[in-house]
C-alpha cells in the first residue's frame, strides 16, 4: 500500500463518510407506507423503498467503519482515526495528542493503511457506489 491508498482513505473520511453519517441519521424519516383504496397516479419505481435502502446502506457503512476502526491496534494509530471520526481537524488532533505534526502524519498513514486493508477484507464491495435518484 502506498500514497494512493492513503489519499483514497483520506478522501473517504474527508468527504464521503460525512454523507454516510448524515444519511444514516435520517432513519427517523422512514415511515410505514400509507395504504389507500383510492386510485392515484404513481411514478414508476418505489421511492420509499429506494430511500429505505439508501439509509440502510449508509447505516451499514457507518457501523462497518466504526467496527474496523475499533479493531485497529492502538499502536497502529487507532486514536488518530477515532478523533478523525469525531470530526476533529488535523490541527485539533495535533493539539489533543500533544505530538508533532510529523507524529500525527505518520500515525495517520499507518492507521489509514490498516483501515484500508481491514475494511477490504472484512466488507468487500460495501463501498461500491450506489445511486441516489
């Protein structure tokens, strides 16, 4: 694994993971279908089912990410990733850890490599794109 793996994981945590968390937090919007004997004009497809599927997928991703991060050994940078999952910036992580920028960067790279390897082995295909229409 190398720089591209670290860049891909960083992109995932910086952009995509936030969207998964936000979508997973919408579980309260899922409601039971309303059944009526009145005919009505319906679109092709099932938007309620699609919404439930996307929210369920996002919840699965969030749970999987948290499980993988918890499984990373502490000496392999788990704490750095946990702080990142809390939404901390890299500067905040440096201040919290009381270590240098170099220490944080090194642990970030190690943790990202462990994350990529463990996630790929534990949840293959889970991060394949899914479409929201």
